[in-house]
C-alpha cells in the first residue's frame, strides 16, 4: 500500500486529488493539508511514502517542503502537481530533490501512475517541460529570492530588513544585485521577470 499525504491550498482541488487517489486499490491518502506547515506536521506524524504537493501554498511552499524533506533525509518521495509550467520552477524542484512534476491540466488517469512511479523511486516529469528545464538556469541566490518575494508584496526596504533580520543597506544591495542579474531597471521589473521565469 502506497501511503500519500496531499498538500494543496485550494479546498476543491485538495478534495479532488485525494478522492482520485482513494479510488486506487494500492494507494491510501493518509492526510490532507491546506498549507505547507500543516503538510510538514503530517509528514512528521504519518511518514508517508509520497508527498503530493502544490508549489504555492501559505506557510511553506511545496519546494520548501521538498527541500526540508531532502535536508532531513526523510524516506518521502515528493511529487509536485501544479499550474506552474515554467522551466524555472521545474529546475528548482529538481534541485530540491523532487521526484515528480506534473501539470494540473494533464489527464487525471496519469496521477495514480505518477504516484506509483515516484513511490518506486523513479522520476516523472511533464514531457513538455523536461527538455526546456535542462537549459533553465536560475540566477538568483536564496537570499535575493527572499528579498524579492517581500518586495513583490509591496514592502519597503525597512520592512524587508526587519522581516529578514538584515540591515537597510544589505537589503538595498540584494535588490540591486537581483535587478542587475535579471537585467531589470527597478525592483518592480525584477520581481516581474523573476516571477515570469519561475524563479520566485
């Protein structure tokens, strides 16, 4: 029996994914999480074989969850199911130890097959993304990404500095470096370019 935790912040999608998997005789959904923090708690308690997760969720993203699973060497294989079909997201997912990456517009019958493959330690990647991902290079550091995410929310440099425990000047430097790397004129354009490429 393949034990699965499903993490998805849209209630209807969460219910649909869990219901589809529960129809399979060899798959059992042992937990449903509406956000990343709840998913992490379920992973620790249930020790599933597979975490099926969206990318963008409150509390902790699916990629942050995958990185934590990898860092703690938990025997949990991560399968991302998302609307984000950008190579940058896939590249970051692979770097975080994700075993599978599917798009939500793929046929539903592919879901259970992907769960089985991922549980067996095999890799599953949406074919339309696989080739493009190998050439996608993320220019941002993790700190630059964190600063840009807060800037995208409209926070001031002072607010960002307070949130991340940095000095005002350090935040300004990170924003400047990120904008230079992305060829952006300002922080607004930098966040737009980073988001469009799947680097945020």
